[in-house]
C-alpha cells in the first residue's frame, strides 16, 4: 500500500498532509494562501524528499524528536509529528523518502 497526499482547506488557507501506506501522517505542510501554492508545495516534497540533506533532525525542548523537510532554498516545506526516540524519527524520514516522490494526491478541498 502506497502513501498519499491529502490536500485540504484550513480556514481560508490550504495545506496538505503526506500519509504513509498505513494512513499515518508523516509530514504536515505549512499553510498556503492559495490551492495552487499548496499544489506547488506537494511538488516540492516530491522533488526534495529523496535528498537526505533536506532533512533537519531536531529535538524539542521537552526531549521529543522531530524533523523538518526543506526546499533547496532552505524554506521549510513541512514538519513531522513528535517521536519518542531518534530511531522512530529516522524511520519517519525514511517513510517520507519512500512515499513522497510517488504518493497520489487526494483533493479534499
């Protein structure tokens, strides 16, 4: 089972979630002013998700682990959920790498 992008409204803005094949959200986008911009964000994930250097592996103040995915210009495209271990976070990155380039888009706008 492959992953998918869920494109949806968030108030007056647009956003997307990348889900793994088990339907778990593995990346949440920033908010976009237009649907077209959100769709460009999805294309940016497709392009940048295979590249390990695009991931920032981070630790929150409470000790949880998470990551961000950035475009080539350094702008953050999306954030992960919080993980209890660095290994779980790294598994999340592997899932984005595997699902990001080919996941289908489900438009719920």
